[in-house]
């Protein structure tokens, strides 16, 4: 680190770095608390030096080291007394009947360091493609519902009668007793409105579920599963207030 500037290095998800970049480049007033004796024309600014993907390191696994045996298993069948004393001092006492033209290969052992598995490559769709898929799924659900109604598995929905289409739907029934028909229509409208509000209330998330959803949206990015890093250069980071902003926002965005 040079004495003329400070470096801020953060690591996290793509969306978290995007939010953090707005803070560093737009929202923090780096001129705050600037010494009046500084030379004119030299502004205290923050510059994004580098941003990119971080390659994960290989995971080191502690290998279980077994004690060295007195004789290796592949040598034991060839030695007469099952010990290396049979081949020391120029005495080669070997069981020749165990020797043949074939080669026995030892069992392959896994290396102590495992390479990191490649991250999954999700299919990246545009907003237009996402909208098209949602429309297709909605049409498919409606088609299945209509098929079940035709087969008699579901009860057909009641006509949604409103004051505006009362005469067109009810026909002659509306002219026979308009007051009673209007009362029934208003009751149906209130019933539909109540059912709609109940469904919305049932789908409403609790406070903890909303926090979890927001956290997943920010820090579990399916479109950008890789780990990103960014480097910012600040000319003067001696202001305690700005230091607190840089640190606390990194913690809130789960950056390291």
C-alpha cells in the first residue's frame, strides 16, 4: 500500500458488490472532513481499480498417515520369513513359486488435495424470455383447469356478475326484481373481494420470511454463482466517519 492512497478490497456476490459500488462511488462524500490546508484542485475521490471473478483455491484434505509396516503387503508373499531380513546381507531367500510373468498393480490412492468442483453453469435468460416462460406456464395451468372442468372433476366457476354487466348476464331475471338482484350481486361482489383479501393475507410473508427472501435475493444469485472481488482506491481514508461507512456497509452486504 502506497502512502499517497488507500486500497479497499472486498469479496462477495455479484449483486452485493453492485450495491457496495453505489455506496463507494456515489453516496459517500469523500470531501467530508477534508483538511483546509490541502492544496486546491486535489480532490479526495474513490476509483474502482479492478473487479472480477475470484478463482477458488483447491481444498486441502488432511490425509490419514498410517504407520510404516515392518513389511509391505506386496513384498510379504515373496519373502520366506515374511520379513526383510530374508534379503539383507547378501542372502536372497525368496519364494520363487510366487513369481510369474504377470505384473500386479497396487491400488490407486486418492491424492490428499482435491480439486475444486467446477461451478454449475445456469442458463441465463433475458427479461423477455422470462416473461415468455411465465406466460406459457400461466396458459398451461389455465388449459389444464379447463380440461378438468370439462371432465367434471372441478366445479365450473360462477359468473362474475357486477353492476356494470348486470343486465347483460341476468337478462330477464334482472327486470323481474331488480332490487333483490342488485342486493345479491353486491353480496357476491363483497364475497369475491373478501376471498381475494384472504388469499393475499395467506400468501403474505412474515417479517422473518421477508428478511430471508431479501437475503436470498441479494446473496444467493443463481445467475452469478461465482465469487466476485473488487478493489477501490481512495486517496485519503483518514476520516473516521467514512471508515465506519466502508466497514459497516461491507458487513451489511456480507462482503469480506
